[in-house]
C-alpha cells in the first residue's frame, strides 16, 4: 500500500502523515508543474476554471513506481464539490489497472461523498476501482478508518 496525496494548504498533508504514521505505508506528494496560488480567491478562480474547462494540470514528477502496489490511498482537499483536477492528472499519468483506490479528503464543509463521483469517474476510465473512502478531518476518524479496513 502507498499513500499518494495532493495538499495545497497543508491540511491534507497532515491527514496523509497521520495515515503514514498509523500504517507505515510509503508516502508520495503530488505537485503540479505550475504551482497553485496561495491567495484563496485566486486559487478558487483557478480551481473553478480547471473544473469548467476539464484541465488536467501537468504533474511535476511522474517517476512514481506503482507497479508493486495493489492499494493506493489517494488524498486531496475537496474543491468545487469534487477532487481537484490534479487528481485527474494522477489517473491520466499512471497505470492504475487492477489497483484499488482508497480516497480520502479534507474539507471544512464537504464529506468524501461530494468528491467521490469525480474520483469514481476517473477510476473507471483508468481501469481501476474505488474501495473504502474517508473524510479525514480528524485523527479519530483516520484511526477508525485504518482499523476498520485492516490497513
């Protein structure tokens, strides 16, 4: 198992690190070639534009070897009621056939249920499937998820 995540503000990175601590799984951070702006308003405009125009941002490093992995915990913040488009780029750039994606999100207002349709759409297109999913806003929820799913 490996933890792959995108984090803009650091919140999803904290959840990914907690998962890493609990599971001892390898961990990898996705980064876009063109960094997202730190200003919230500008970031929101870019994120909305990427969704509306179906833009899949280019990833900085595409050398992640997933060949030996069967489960991928995939983390992201929820933007515009879905996973950020950089997650679509992950599905585009890696061979995920026959792997299980365990998505987790962080959000002040949304649960994983909001972003799950976008993840499932990209997973189906890449020949993989989505397993258990998590809203990773609290350590207790993360711990419960790890224990309930024998991770």
